[in-house]
């Protein structure tokens, strides 16, 4: 084998190693449905190979993930090991605002007490009469 060859790994296997999907079959299904892009080109085969410095783009939840492959890994290890396999190119502020939107109705007071609930029930019953 040539020493200058770049190491490669199947895309579905790398996504599973990096813990983007719970099972390898879910990763393969996502790739085969055509939801993945590798370096800007659409990928439809789970056997497509990735190597370090490739950029993978795919939907996850309500937002699009843009991930740069740093390392291939040899196994599906713990989360810190999986996070070392990639660099997230998404701006973190945009992702956090979508995941945790500000709730203007919540004023930081917590759950109402029994007394507060009784008062609320009385005020609602008076408006119905």
C-alpha cells in the first residue's frame, strides 16, 4: 500500500463513530435518502468514503450541521473521544438560540403555590359568570 495515501472510512460508519446517529443503520438511511453533502456534493451511498479535512453537511433536528472531519477514529468510543473526531463549523450562538429560545411568559418565579392557583381559579370563574 502506498504510504502517501490518505486514510479513508465509510461515511455512515464515521457518522456513527462521531455519535451523530445512535445506530449505523440510521446513519446509512440518512445518507441513502440523499440528505448528506460531502465537500458540497450530494452523496447517496453510505459506502462513500471520507478522510480528514472533508466537510460533511447534513440536517439534524431543526438545523443544518456543517462538520469538518479531523480524524477517522477506530471505534465508537465515549463522547469526548467522539468530539475529537470533528470540528463544528456552525456558529454556536445560532444553534443555542434555536435550542433554547427565550420564553417571555416565564418570569423566573417558578411553579405557583396552592394559594396562587386558588386565586387564579377564582379569577377565571368570575370572568365566566
